[in-house]
């Protein structure tokens, strides 16, 4: 008995997926029972690097998701539509779904998982976050006994590549971005990556799994890396930090009302102490640090993108569904006739998590000021921060730039709202010419 | 409906396990359906740090594994007997088993899994390797699409703690060991840890999962860290390396006969380049690097021992079994009446892997020689190595020690047998007083 896969898309990830399915030797024996039944593509006669028999190809993607013979629909076309509609139709036709589509899941996860639960099918998405690195399944299964406190990740390879090169070469953002585009590490339109939107999709998905609730993507604070300058990287380095685009999801205990905990879910460039495990994750690599009780800290590190690694995750999900089908587990229904799904693999959250507004975040800050070189400036900065309850760890005049004094401030943990108010006031100081950068510190 | 756990042992891991089971709040909701039914202990009236109701305790462990009400037997007593017999009896009585017992699984895995497959029950063992770090389940499920090439791990916290302190303090092995014993990081009898036996058990288990065959523990090459001196750590450092006790399992492709691949499975102190991801894993932390096609490299990092982290893995396994029971999957049988187990979760290997004898290993070496300070010695060493087909990367006279010249040699990749023959010949040189250390280089 073979399990039949309907593959939607034969781009980078689809090609990698087909390549594994067609070459099962020395992989898990269950792979020999998986068969590619149909492959949906945009163009039938495009040259391909994988040997999929031509008669499996079709441009009619809808015929795949409705094909009675198909057991598992693998959605690797990406984007919002028609991916969303095809997944929903596949579910309506009783197909299990495997997807690598972080954008669609982060936006329509609610709709998709509700439909899947009603239909009694699984929607697995290991490939949607951090490419080949196992993190979704470990969160669902291996770490399920923990109270998760925080997830902190480098989950976008493009921005990590850019920041790593800025760090090692001392170059500016625009220069490295242009080179990354030339080398294929960044898209022609790099918005989703460099503005942090891709990372926001991923941390929303991870937060939802870790904290057992749905996340409104519009509530995820998101700030990209366009404003990071070579100067900031140099000063951070001198202070013992590297700058990384971190995606963070963190439980904020509310005193006296444990069930009303709020979550911080945010993406922004962050100063990370060089001794921190995430500081040495460079280039296109991804890493996710999970903190919980009683586990302490665990970190998962590996390739966050690419055809092969992402396909590794896609095929793992296909095999996990095949293993379920193999032992007939999908056929189980409760006494009232509703389908019974494995509670660790299915997503059954109904409520939305309460998200802390960014103004209420408590964090350390790094800020850089350009001011006229007059003796009282540092004193006035200090006084203003003090008036707004912002306690400072250090204030250093780094040197001169364009005849202006360059001052770097690092705060202790402070309330972001207070810090912003202090900055607004400082902007009115005549001596302060500019505040070129404000960054959070881990 | 509650799932009933029979817990064998209430030591470090058992206490951590009970603590999670008794405090399900903010963990996976399925945990609320798990109930501790009985707890087997050696002494009923020992003071305990966890609040297990006294009427659950019994000293009659056999009554737990035969109790018809028990769904899952959790074996955390450790050691070979009665752990093995209790697990086998539990299986014979149709119980699923969760164990943290690397020693018993590495030795009796064959017998235990054969019995489990016949009885249609699962034996899960996430906690047996690397404590709380998810690595067994990711290997079985998340990475199952890959051809695994190699697993390289720091899987023993005690030796990593000792080596890390020797490295940072410049101290000798015996000094740090004594202190580690005082602090509780090393046992009074440290043999299993410092001689690499614990790491050998773990790499045998990982190799078996990664390469789909059984491993004879007696064929695992095993060398501990007792002979590592402060001098070697200093010289390694100067050459750009740190010394780690690595456990390695590696597929050796045999040309023209892919199915006859042999495995290297070995534990020994190793010089690791400082830039390697495993080089910065210090203290009691563990890390496992898995290399495969198409995933590339992934690394899992975290706490390799301790009550809480190990219990996190034990309870995850309990929940995974509860999830299976919840959807009635365990009741499935094939047409011929034999029980059907999930092929990703069960262990069904029948054959034993063929293991490469250590003499046939191809690796780089580091060796340190003490010789009389006469001009021809380096030349004679070089000639002797050359005669045995051992190609050298560097030969450096580091300095003088006890009026003897201290010479450090690093080879290219060479056959271990050839290298050993050259060393045997060099030992006969009158000018060579001693060869205090010979270490492999990653």
C-alpha cells in the first residue's frame, strides 16, 4: 500500500521535496511507501533539475486537492493566494496538508486549523519556521511537558547574512544588501526580509505553539535592519555586543493572575552580548533558543533556508502523516462522531493571546546621539533620563563625527514608554543635532 | 479518562518527573489527563522533596509492572537489574515503557525492542541521551527524511565540565576531578563518566537510531579523559584547538556496495578547532551535531543532565504515549493479527551494523614526544612516519621539559593502524624518552 502525495509547486522547495521522494535509498524505509501522485506547476515545459515523470505534471492545481486518490497535499507554492484556498479545499476534501508557508499560516492559521480539526486531518508545518531545523515538532512533542518562558530566535537567514557581513567587513547596510542580492542571498524586493516581516510571521507561529494560543499578526511589533549603520556595529562591538535581528516571544507573568499572562511578541535588531549562544550564529544560519521550566535553555541551530534543508522538513512531515495513516489512526472518531486528532500534533487553540503593547516593554536600550560639543550635554541627557525614570548603565562620548560629539548611552532595564518620552524631550534640546539610532539590548 | 503512570524510582529523575506530573498548570493540557497511579521506591519513609501522596508508594516494584490499571511504566531507577527485568515484565503485561536508562537500552535494547514489537507497545527513551535536549525524537521523526552521515556529540556533562575547567584554569585532571566530586558534578566512583563508558552507551543508542541497525556495545571504541594533561590542553590551545570528549558515529561509504556501509562508532578525547560549533560548548552542557543529506548540519544544545531537564524528556515521552492512547492507535493490528506500531516511533531494526575496527579509522592525530635534545630527532621522527605512510602537517619543538625536548606532531588524515605502527617503532628510538599523549584531531 502506497501513500499518495499531491505536490503543489515545483520551485526551490518542491524540487528538493521531489528529489528526496524519488531517492529513498538509505533514508527511513517508510519513504518507500510514499508515491508522488500529481505535481501542480505553473508551466509544463519549464526545464527542471529533478526527474519528475512528465505525465505527473499538471497546471490544474485544484484537480490535485480534490483528487480522491491523494492522501497528503504538500503546499510549497508560497504566498497567500491561491495557497490558502488550495489548502482549505484540500482539507475540505479530507486530505492531510503539509506546508512550508509561514505567511499563510501566520495570517490564516485560525481558519486553516479550525477547518482541519473539523475535517479530522492534520496540517503540519515544520518547514515554515527555520527551514530544516527541527523546532515545530520538538516544541509540540519533545518540550510539551515544559512551561515555556521565552523563545528567542535568529529566524531570517538573509538579515543574519547581511548583519554578519556588516560585522566582519565594517561595511554599510546598502553595500552588503546589494551584494547579497547579486549573490542570491537576498530577493530583488528585500522588504519581507530586511523589514522583519518574515521573522514576524515565524515568531507568531512559534509563539502560538509555545504558549497555546492564537496570535494576531498585527499585534506583533516589527522593526527591520535598514537603519543599522556600520558605526552602530562598531560601537556595539566595542561595548562587547553584536547586533542581531532577534524574534522574541516571552511570557510576562501578571502577578496574582497566572491565567491572564500576557505575551511579548516582537522582532527588532538587538544588541546581544558576545558570550550569548545566539551571538556566534552567523551567515545564513538560524538558531532558536527556547527557555522553559524545568528544561532551562535549549538551542536548535542549523540551515534556516535552502532547497534541501527545507525539503528535509517537508518530507519529515509527510512521513509523520504516513506513519499515522499506516496504523489507521486517522480513522478514529469520538463517541459523538467528531474526529479525534492526536492532541500533540493538532492545533486546537481557540483563544487569542493577550499581547503587551511595545510601550510597556521593559528592556535595556542603546542610543546614539550627535550633539554640539558643549560641556553640559551629558549632564542634561542624564538629568532628562532620570526625570523619566530611565536609569543609565553608561554614557560614553565615543568621539567626534562631522564636528559633532558622538555620545552612546546604555540604559538599565527601563519601561520603553518612559524611554521614548525622554527621547522626545531630548530631541527638543538645541545642542542635540540627531539621534541616529535607538536599539534594544538583550 | 485518565492515563495511569506507574513510576519506578523516586530518585533525582523520578522526583523531577513526579513534580511535573503533579503541577500541570501552564503545561500541555494533555498533562491534566495523566495520573500517577503507583510509585515504586526502595524505602517508604525517606524524606522527599516532592509531595507524592504516601499511599501511592510501594516497595513492591513488580506489583506496579503487573498492575492491570497501569498504562505506562516509567523506569527511572537506572542500572541494569532489576531495571531490565522490570521493563520486560511491563512489556509482557502490555504496558508502554518510558525509560531514561541508557545503560540498559545500550546493552539490552535488542531484547527489549523485540519484546515491545511483539507485544505492540512503545518503549520511548528521549531522556536516555543528552538529558532534556530533544534529540531522540528529532532523529526518529524530524530528520527521518535524511541520509544521516555523522553524529558528533558532547554527551557527557561530567567530563565536559572537567575539561572546561582544566581549559579555563590550567589545572590538572586529578585536581579538577576531586573538586567536581566535592561539588556533586562527578560521582564518588567516576569510572562510567571519565572512562567514556556513559558516552559509549549514548552514542551506541544514537547510532542505532540514525543508521537503522543495532550496535554491539563491545564494538564501540572507548577511551576516556584520565590521561589528558594540562600541558596537552595548553599546546592544543596554542595550535587553535580545545580538547573535548567526543562521541562519534559516522557512516563510511564502501565504494560500489552502498548497502554494506560500515560505521565508525567511537568515544575519545579529541582536538576540536576553536571555530567548530562544538568547541564552545562548555561546562555541564551537552550538544549533538547531526550531519546528513539534504539537511547539512544541525546542532542541538542544552542541559545534558539534572532532575528537571531529564524529567522534561521523560514526561514528553509519557505525553507522546498518552496522545497515542487518546486516539486509540495502540489498538490497531494488521490483517494477520500482529500489532501495528507507528514505524517512526517503534524500533524495528533486526540486523547488526558492521563496525569499522579502530585500526582502520582514518583521522588526524596529535602526538607529544619527550626526547633528548639532539639535532637529528625531528628528522628521524619524520622519516619513520613517512615510512609508515603517515603524512605530517606540522612538527614543532615546543620547548624543554625536565631537560628533555618536547615535540608536538600533527598529522594529516592517516590510517590509525599505520600511525600506531610508526609509534611502536619510535618507542624503540633511544633518543625518545616518552610519548605522553596521542590524541585524535577532528
